[in-house]
C-alpha cells in the first residue's frame, strides 16, 4: 500500500501488516518508519516498532482474556491466521506480548491456550 509521509515522502506499507479493512484512501494516521532502503524507499508500519509495541499489545491480550472469562484458545504454537483473526496482530507481536505477560506472572501458557492468572 503506497503511503505519503509528512505530506512529502513516499512510503510503502505492506498488506500483511494491516490487520483490518478499515484503512481507506485519504485516511490520516500515525505510522512508524521501519527502514529506509538503499534505494531510498521507506518501509512503514502502523504498529510501533520493537519493544515499544509490546505494552499496548499485551494490554490488548489482557482485555481479550478478561472478555473471554480468562481463557484464549491461542498460544505460541497457534497458526498465524488464528492470531490475526482473534487479536489483529502478527504472530511475532503476539509471542513477544505473551512472553512479557508470562514474565510478569499475569498469564499461564498451556497446550490448549493461555489463561489469565487472577489479578
């Protein structure tokens, strides 16, 4: 998807990084520069880059767990499409987020899914 950065630079947002159909031509939104390639093309993401994106995604998983009575039938072995369908995030982002939640002792990861530990 071609994008314009700060009304003056061309960028590229890859379709596999867009997790819903709500983006339309002309929409203005916050984006993040992933890389500037040797040919000066700019790769863009609509998610924060690196560890900055973990916290909001961890919170999103916690919200979904709370709404689902403390259980999600997803874990680090789940198919990427299942994760994308339920949480609108990539498997890589999901794994980083549940890793952070597990480290903070907020969730338990089992073979059948993830469980919210009582708060």
